[in-house]
C-alpha cells in the first residue's frame, strides 16, 4: 500500500480522541492501538470489540506513528 492509502485509514477530528489521530473515523486512537500491541496483544486481540476493523487498520496505525509509508 502507498503512504496515502495507509494514512487514509487514519482520521483526525476535533473532539474525537482529544483531537488525536483515530482509526477510520472511529474513536479508537492510534496511540491506543499501539499501546495494546506493545503490551503484547495479538492482532486478533486488538481487533476484538471492533467488528468493522481490519488487520490493515493496525498496520496503518503503526505506519502513521512512524511517519513512513
């Protein structure tokens, strides 16, 4: 995926997540995804409770946080 495609999965909206980057216009912040992964949560565990999410949303969070793509 290109940088634009990865970053297209990340949304910044005033009032959502304290104005911080969120995954696909939902209220789960990129930093929350990264904290779950760094705490040892598997991809499956990270996706639990987010039925509309895809694995690529987790990858997009990582790419976005690194500023690369």
